[in-house]
C-alpha cells in the first residue's frame, strides 16, 4: 500500500514536471493564459505550478526550518544582545508561518517533499556551523549568529530571485518577493548590529 502511494506520487510529480517542461519550452511568448490557468486561488491544484515553483518550495522549507532552529538556539542562551534577541524572534515569527504555508502548497499540489540531498540550498549552515553556534556564548554567540544568518539570508534571497525569474504560480512568486524584501532589510539590520558588537 505504501509502495502504491509512493508510485502514484512519483507518477504525479513526473507528469507535473513534464507539463511544466512543455510549458516552459514555449518561452515568454508562448501560450496565453487559459481560463482557470491564471493566478486565481480557485484554479485546480498544480494547474498553474511549474518546476521552478515546486523546487523553490521544497528547498525553502528546510532552509526556513534551519533559520528557525538557529533562532531557537540563540534565544535559549544568556547574555545575548537585546537587538539580536529581537531579530531572532522576528525571524521565527515570519518564517514559522511561511513553512506552514509552503507545506500546505505541497499538500494541495499532491507533491511529496522528497529527498533534498544534492539540491543547492543556498546559504545553509553545515553541521559544523550549527555546532559552533550551539557551543558559542555571550557576545561571541551574538556575533556568530549574525554572521551565519547574513549568509543564510543571502542564500534565501538568491533562491527567491530565481523563483521570481522562473516561477509561474502567483502565490509562490509573491512569497519569494516578500522573502527578498524582508530578508534584505534584515541583512542591513544585522550588518548594523555587527558593526557595534
């Protein structure tokens, strides 16, 4: 039963990727929007989703999850700069709901999360990086969190920019644009805090 469900999901994903590939091959001057194929939330599931939308969503979920994990680490420590605490809380408050939203999209599209190994999750911290943050204390922890989160945000912005350029689904593109705006602002804030630590 489990194999049948996995096979069905794989066939569905393959069909979606094939359709997305065909749609993408027409270029920017390709087919006009068809009724029910636009950005309307009432469109049938996956009707207006291409490979870029799915890849962005599947990569951004673990990317956001790591940012939340990093925020949790810093919030659990003593002696952290108040501005860093505020920023970590802000990151959690923004990215937690975004994870839930993206997971709901995958459910709506009938797309399993799949194995993300080998995909380029820009800016992701390594296990060594995460351990260094876990072990750091006080001002060192504040500084390390900011340095790591800047790199993390830069990776997210690159991924979001690719989605804006190549995506098709209006909701996914809107989220990518929101990520670019909010995380660019947060990078500026983090650089300003770093300069004073």
